[in-house]
């Protein structure tokens, strides 16, 4: 989704960043595993506020999930 989309709400990443920056393992390391998960909910898009942490999102969607899927990728630089 692009910035300004009415269907996207950005959260707070593990490095305290507001936008997704993608995998970035240390150069020269063996490939790191990354898990990407998508969760469908019955919540209105406005129910999830910008800047929420992962734990805050999990608490907000508890009891509202309809389904989900994950994929694991490996990446090295």
C-alpha cells in the first residue's frame, strides 16, 4: 500500500521505525530467516491506530481474527 491509503495503518517496527524497511541482516552472516504474517480481521480499519507496537496490535485483534497465513523467507547480504 502507498502512503495515504485509506486501507493501510502503519505500526511501530522492532527498530522503532514507522515504515517497513525490509530484511537487513549483517553483511557476511549466514542467511537469516524472516517470517511474514498476514491476518484478516473483522475490525474497521480505524480500529488500529498508527504507531501501535506488535503487542498492542495482537491485543487489539484478539477475538477478531478471521484467518491468517505466514511465509518464511531466507535472506543474506
